[in-house]
């Protein structure tokens, strides 16, 4: 019996991750932020694919702390999650069946809300949301 949140293959996850980061690299605001941190794109994409396999398929190959990484980056702001998730949703609908795209999108938005909230608390304890 599978513990997966929804049916998806490793190949679909890899395709979405690669396509998403191609979009990120060409985004006028997000691209430079990622470029300041990512020096090895294949390695980064493999790590993020592992993250999603853990989150969706309940595999235990990912070992990391996304909140700590995003907080420590120093230039990731809560306002960046809106365009980030928009690009992710476009990528999902381009490459996956509608139901799978919707399920993954809901999970990504839930994770994004948590990361955004964590950054708001880290960057602006008074609750003010810093943008780009």
C-alpha cells in the first residue's frame, strides 16, 4: 500500500522541478535571487526533487530544513512567494493531469504559507510584510 498523498511518478516530479527552475532562472526578480545562492543547478534540482518525493511520496531521501535555508539566505522576502507559487502553478498545469496539478499546488501553497509566515516572523516581528 502506497503512503503517497496523490499518485505521481519520479519522472513527473523531475520534469516539474526542471521546468520550474528553467522559469525561475529567466524571471526578472526571482532569477537573480536564486543565482546568488545556486551554483550547481543540477545538484539543486536533485535536492528539490528529493524534497518533493519526501513531501508527496513519503520517501525519506531528503534531509534539510527549508525554513532555516530561506531565513539564512538573507535576501529571500515573504513577498517573493506569490510570484514563486504562480510560476510553480503554471508549471504544474503545463506538465500534469489537472487533478494531480491541483493536489500538488495545494501542498505547495500550504508549504509556501508556512515559509512565508516564518520569514515574516524572522524579518518583521511586528507583523509588517516586507516585499521584494
